[in-house]
């Protein structure tokens, strides 16, 4: 269990990192509204998208990403340590960048 929690912390941290980098690179404001403190969150990040979040969510879903949409403009994503890898997070970032580069 300890190893899974450690991987969960690392995967979620990496996802937070790539979302932040994408926000710096593109005219998009991904605001992570999940607490930053590791002990206050699990693997899931809630991302307030401030704009065309539903369209991005639909694009991700069409490309095999399993996430959750919450009104008014939040995408919830959770890298599950038993199933997901750092490569999965990297591919998520690539998909998001593909969408934003349109």
C-alpha cells in the first residue's frame, strides 16, 4: 500500500507539473482547485478550465482519456497508481497540446 501511495503522489505531482507547463505555454488558464498539500488530496486533480473546458473534455474523451466533467467548467482527472504510468501522463499532455494548437 505504501508503494502505491508513493506512486500516486508522484503521478499526481507530475500531472500537476505538466498542466502548469501547458498553462504557461498556451493562452489557457488551467487552475488546479484541488488542495496543493499532498496530505489533503488523493490522486484526483480538479482543473478549472476558465473557458472552453467542455470542448477539451470531449476531445480527451474521444481520444481515450477517462475523466469527469463538472459544471460549470471543471475537468476532474485521476492518475490511478495501479493502472497509470508516467507515460500515460505524458500522452495526456500531448493530447491537450494537440487540442490547444488548433
